[in-house]
C-alpha cells in the first residue's frame, strides 16, 4: 500500500517562509470515513497568500497551526468516495493541502474539474485562485470603464498578467510594473501591456508620469511599499485602488512606515478597496467559466512554472518572493 508524504509547518516565520519552516514526513495512507472522499493530489498550488496564512499576526484567516499540513489548494483525483455526488475517478479542486493524499469532506471541495479540453493544472492558476482574483478584483473593486488607464504591479505574475489582459478585453489601456528586461518583454509581447515599466529604474515617478499622462484611473496593487507610493502620486481624479497584495513588505511587525496617502486620496476623491477572493466563493464557478472561454478563444494567455515532486514544496514560497518564477508556480506529484 502507498504511504502519504506530507509537508508540515515546523516553525512560525517572522517574515517570508523559508525551507526550514517546513518538514516532510511519511505517514500512512489515510482512510476515507463516512461522509468523506479520498483524493490523490496531482498538482499542488504555491501562492503568495501562503505567507499570510502562516503569519502569527492579524490576517483574513486563522494562522496554520504548527505541526499541521500546510494549507494549499490542489487538484486531485478521487480514489474513494463515501459522499453522494462524488465518484471515484473524478477530478476535483479544493483545500487538500501539501500532501500526496487527503481524506476530506465535501466542504473542502471548491468544484469538480470538468474542463476536459484544458490541462487540469489550469484549475489552480488562470482558471482558479489567480484568474478569479484578477477578474473579480478588477470588476468588483476596480470597476474599470472603457478607455481607463489601468496600472498593475507584479504585472508578469500569475494574478497581474491576468489583470492586464482582462483590462484590455474590457477596453482599457494598461500599464504594467515588473522587474527586469525579461519580464518587461513578457508583459509587452505576451500579455499585451501598452506600457511596461521596470520598478528598479532610476526614476519610477517620471516613468509612471510619462505612461499615465491623464493619471491612473485604476491601480491593481499587489505589492504595497515604494511601488505603490509612486503610483498613488499618479492617481487620476476618482481613481479606484484594488488592494490585493503586499508582496514588497517582508514583515508587518513592526509595521513599515512610508509616505502618507490621505491627502492624495482626499484631493483626488480616490477610493481604496481591499480584495480577498475568499469573500466571493459563490462566484468562483461562474468566473471560472468566463475565464475558460477566453482561454479557449486565445484571448487570455498564461504561463505555468511546474516543478516535480513534493520535495520542492518547502522552498517554493520563498522563491515566489524572490521573483524567481515566471508564471504560476505549481508542484506536480503524479
């Protein structure tokens, strides 16, 4: 009988989780009890939000306990089912964790993976948490109008690249902020940004002013920090800011200091809205349908960076925050 390799949380990180904050253990194959399904994971997701899930400070979800399996979305195949409506052989996406097998109730399942013409891994990226965050964050908080200038930080990432393309589909002009010549080229040539700016450039303010001569109508903020400080200075009248991530801030204890934005927000009548996709789980399926259609039509492009083996898990979050990935980071188990 196969065993079950699991990645456990071994320590509470003060900032970005490193490999030493996890340990891989071998346990017995779990049994599916009445009311549960047994899932064999095929792909595990790696997401920037995992840093917050591990933090011992105020966040939008309870911190993962030390010694627990690392919380993660995954796509897997049902091996055994004791739940009506779920059949062995079906593929499902849900909160199955960083492990090879998971015995879970149906509450852990987000949806069945039935886009049989598309790779199952896409359910964790462009058709999953990343794509849905981009679509609903942009529409619910950003509320773009055709002709608006939409500025996106981490523009080459799994969320940012989708935001830029969706904004273009909605008739907007797009400005992407990223780091390095390779990612700048990807933003322009693959994801169709009208302008791509390197945040490491000597004068970010001047570059943004040139890219947004009428100001930024929508800012999709995945970074916070100095990048966002510069974008705020370019906000247009009645701009909308989608606060979706804080990737540039290594630690919130103590909280970092920086320029105050209240005067900009008041004088330009800007609106700032926080976005967490977990608030919109009831719209996850319908958003995924829209995204899948754009993918099929060739209107929505994506990149995946897939590494093999559960042994790749411990250092995967740190790699994200060092900008070492191009596209959605996934770990393939089967």
